[in-house]
C-alpha cells in the first residue's frame, strides 16, 4: 500500500466514524474538509472503499441518492437512474471492526504521522484522538520541522553567494513557511499542556479528563488550521 493510499483509507474511516455516507458525499467531505485530497477522483475513492469493505471495516447498504448529486449536461443525456447508478445509492457504514481498526490507527505516533500529508490528515481527526497521542504527534512534527529548518539554513549559508536574487527569495520564503508552522505548533503544544493542567487542578478533574479525552483543552480560535503541507517551498 502506498503512503497516500494509507492516508486516504485513514481519512475515509475517520469520516465514516462520524456518520454513514454515500461515495459522493464522502468525496465532497474529503475535498472540502481535508484539503490534502482536493485533487483526487472517484477512480481513487471507490477502489479504496472496495478494499475497506473486503477487509470487513465497512459495509455497503442501499440508500437514497444524495440530494445534492450534480446534474448531468451534454447532448447524450442518459436517465438519471443510470447516471447515478448503484454507486450513488450505496451508503457506506463503519463496522465494529472498522471502528476498532481506526482507533488503532489513531493511536499510532511514529514518524509517518509527522510527515506533511499524513500529519494534515491526523490533525483533522485530533478531536477523536487522545491527549497523549496528540502531544506525541505535535512534538514529533515540530521536531521534524526543526530538523528541516536546520538543513535549509545550512544549505542557504553554503549556496547564498551562488544564488540569484529570485532564487534566494524563494529559499527565504520556504524557510519562513517552516518557521511559521513551528511557531503554530509551539502554540498548539502549549495550549494542550495548559488544558491538561487546568483539568488536573480543577475540582473533579479526573472526571473532566475522561470526558474531555477526545477534545482536550485546545481553545478554538478563528483560523486554527494547519499550514498547507502541499506548499513545496516549505519542504
């Protein structure tokens, strides 16, 4: 399995944990909510869904066609039923085994979870992730970016005299992008720590900790979204 296929399976399981969905609705949610998948097609999604069904992590159920299915255009217009087809009427539902598998994936904190696309997908489901796991992923991501930043600075120091003004500016822009994400991660980590400290010091803190295990103490702020990992200048 490729890394991107693994990320897609993770995201699909996470979205279906929230509620059953049609393939069209899934694709829409992946494109709008998880920007890293904004450029993928049904030709990528449906094989993934079939694999998850074959593994016993999803089941297919008959359902009504999505109300917002886009209209078809063109001279040779087939009946709506044939265009929507069986795919439009299939609802995908997470099984108990699928939920258990997704929770196992959520607990992973290895180096893959720190990489650009995988981190963005993991962060999108932080609301379903335990505090300790969130902290390890955030700290791992920060460590990875600090290593990247150190290499970028060393490379720039070696090649500065040989670069033209535009290439030099591009290198600086890449460094600034990484520095900005490191600052953002520092804020998130501090918020996570502050939230946990408040839970422990408050009356009934243990009970609050248990009920807040998935959402944690991270304050919601306008614009709290991870920097776009698809920015190649930051790699």
